[in-house]
């Protein structure tokens, strides 16, 4: 497994894995053919050469490519989720097309809670900045972890009577950590957790 990370420069953030600038293929070891001439004995013993390196190109050649792809997938997921939290909700949207695992479970719970309690939002949130934490190759696919700064400026939360539930002084910006899985043609947000540290927004 190869892992490529970016160093978190924020002084108050938790330590992150070391950054690698580019994906590198392992170098093949050159093994000479050893011939042992055994006079009057068996034929020479030959050590086979090392297998050639894989010609398969990495999914992302640079940090920038990984960040751009993960950001796009994350924005699509949030847009799909928020479309189901507005009134009327988008019935034709399947969150399973955008998320999996923990991210899908929590998104589904949010939609169910809004329906049960008669809640709705007036607009979609926006992603105003992202930062690459790391990306690594899995047994099947690639995982890209990013930080995202989300804004809910101008977004209201209303109850069944149309009354705002937003408290005065609510912060408009919040930081999140999200993992996006790329597996062939499939792309999904696998996890999403609020970031307790500073410096994301």
C-alpha cells in the first residue's frame, strides 16, 4: 500500500501523516544471474530476475488532482442531501448514489428526522474552501481525505409553523473532515465528521 499525505500546517491541529509530493512507483531491484560452476556436479543454479514494475498508472498523479476530485464528490453529496431537507424534498434523489457507510447512515437519519419533526431548510449550504489531508491506495480503489469549510450563511431552519429555529449568533462557518472513496466508476463520500480543530475555515 502507498500513502500520500499532506502535512497539516496548523499549529493547533492534530498531527497528520507526512506529505509526499507525487506518487512514486517502486523501483525494481536489479538481480544479476548467478552461475555456480560445480565441477563434476549438477548444472548451474540460476536465480530468476525480479518481476518488472507495474505499468498501471496511479488514479491521481498529484495532490491537486486528488483534492479537486474529492471536493467535487463532496459538494455533490451535500447538494443531494440538502435537496432532501428543503420543502418540497427532492424525492427522485437517492443518497446512496453519493454516499456510503457512516456518511450515508447519518444523512439518512437527518432526512428521517426532518420528516418526523416537520423541519426544513430554506437553502443549501456551500463549501467555500477545501484542503487535502491525505490520500492512499486501498485494496480496491483510492481513499481521499479532505478538510472542508462549509457556510450556512443565509440558510434558515424552519419548523412546521414556518418559525425560525436558528439561534442568534449562530456561526455561519464550520469545519469538517470527509473521506471520499474512488473505486472504478464508483465515487462515494464514506465518512463526514465535524472538525474540532481550527484553521479549516
